[in-house]
C-alpha cells in the first residue's frame, strides 16, 4: 500500500535489526540521547517549545565531536529540535543565531531550527536565518503580542481560523498560521525567509547532495547527520507525491521520505563513496496518526492501531508518546558494503550506543564520564553478535526496562484520590504485542527488574559503568 522501493533496496543490501530502538518515544529526548550518549531524563529533556535554548551542553562529548577528534568533517542537514541559544538570554533571530549545532561539533549546519509544526518557519544556515529581510525583522514570542509594528503579522486562532487553508488543526497547532498551516508558537516577521512546506524535502536533499559532492577528492572522511522532516506533522508532501497512496498526506509523505533516501544513497554511490561508507537509516520514535492536523489520515478508534488498513506499529503495541514497544522500536538498517554482510539480526540495539560503538571503531577511548549511558555494540552493529544489549531503558512519560525478552513497566505514583496502576511485566518472546501482563505470577522477576531499573535510573556513573 505504501511503496518504498529505495528503503526496501537498502534492506536487501544491508543489515536490518528487528529489535532496534531509539531511546525515547518522542523526538527531542531520543535525538539528545543519540547525539550525546546520555539518557534524556538525566537532563530533564522533553519535547521542546519554540525558542527553547540549546539543551546539549557545549562542553560535553557528542557524536560529531567524536568524529572530529579523528579528522572527520561533520555536517547536519534537516530537523534540529534540540534548542538554539543560551539559557536565560532571549535569542536574537535577526543576528547571530547561536549556540546551535556548530557549537556542539558540527562544521556545517542547514537547519529546520525547531520542528515543522513549530515556529519559526525559516531555515537557519551556520548561525544566520536564510533570506531574512532586515526591514521585516523576525521574532518568536509566547503570546499574541507583536514586539515590532514593522514585522509581518500572521493570522492565528484568535483572529482567523479560516486562514488554515491547507488543512485544519485537530488539536493545538493553532497559534501562528503560516503557509495555510497552523503552528505551535507565535512568529512575527521574516516573510522573505519563510520555507515552503511542500519543497522542504527537495531543499534538504539538494543541500545534502551538494555537501556530499564537495567531499569528493578530499583527504578527510565525513560524518553527515541527515534529519528528515518526513513523516512528522504537518505532512505536506510535494504535489508530485500527493495521491501516491490511499493514506492521505501521511502515506504520501512516506513515499517522499523513501524518495529522499534513494536520492542520498544515489549521491553516495555517484561520488564514489558507496563501498566504504556506513549508512544508518532509523527514526526518532514510533508511529502516530492524528498528531495535531486533519491531514487525511484515517484513524480507527478501536483497540487496533490502524491507518486505513496500514498498521504502522505492526505486531507491537503503542507508538509515539507511549511506553510500549511500538514507541521506541523503530526501523534500524545499517549498510556498509566493505564490512557488513546483508541480512537480518535479532540483536537488541539502541541509538544511544552509537557513541561508544563508533569510539571503538575509530580507536578512541572514552573516559568514564563521557557518553555515560552509551555501550559498545560495534560487534552487533557489524553483524558479528546476534544478541546485542543485555538490557536497556525505554523512556516515554516514565521509564521501562527491557532485559532479554522481558519488558518491565513499573507502577506509577498514584494521583491524589486515584488508584495507582499495577506494575506490568511482559514476555516478548511469546507475547511481542504486550497483551498479557504476567507480573502477578512472577513476583521474583518483578522485584529483580525493579531493582535494576531503579539502580540504572538513579545511577550517577551511567549505564555503561554500571554494566561493568
């Protein structure tokens, strides 16, 4: 129903992990963990609002810093959503827009600064808003109050809901209306710098291909983090992809994402990098249908998670925002013709382990305090170990623990006047959909896993050192 020939080709040529995870069931914490090797909850990282400051500490180890240490050039193209600017200092969008990725190890950045459902709806390139007209200064505010009468005013939910001409918002996403789409947060000005939602994928692919082509003939290797805006809301695929599926804009955005994947893989091949380039395809959280817009997605209200016959989480329960396997179990495909044999692996893997794994690959020794939750999974990443992690934490408005096939979700604190839910224990080996809670008959296992979860959650030295 959703044709993805380029991703399918990558699967056939690479190693696909069937138990691959991001660290959290929402975007900001999982991206934070992937880039730092530290769980988001340790730094109080949640989904960031517009104008949030940079959440990655500038003095800490990051994935791009690791690669730069051994001579790589580094770049990011696409969605950021990890904050920009200093804490406690208002960000000047009309001047030097920093600190941002350049301050945490990237040499080049072409950014969607927050995410596509939030303002500001502009691109930021190496500390500067692209195509900004100083006569129409850009501001991001928390309320519908213009800080500058010269700046362009955009419609909002208080003045003109009919301005949502692309499609209506279903919940939230109704502050500034830009390009006919409601957004979270208020933007003023910057009209000449506005992105075009329908050409965003084309722009990111263009920038990526240009960056890759510039690396040809250079002595330095490169690390590129391509962060697609698809299939995050608002789903606004280019007209040439609209109608390619029966799943509305959501399905068509998947086709667009597949096209972008194919274009990048083609650029790697055409520039002579295919044989000795490690490519990883993955996601920052599980699927979600109605995430704030009436975009043609068919949402079934029964217990079965389905989108017009397309079950995005497959046999797994939950999705984005949820603690169940569907929240963090994501596509996880690696391709490296020179080192990795094609196939499937059932090894339990997590993106938070990239730093420690690549440190081993690059011959870099991490100090105890660096990337403290990241463990070396290089043998599994290269297809040499079929088991992967012995245990890992999963974050989604709470923290769960996977240990082998067992999944443990602790009982949460009861709200005043309400009964606390029971602890949950699932055997994913026989019940991958987490349908049968076996906690009541396995008190010893619950006690064992609860003790381990508490230890890892409260650890001051991190998961890597606790594991030693």
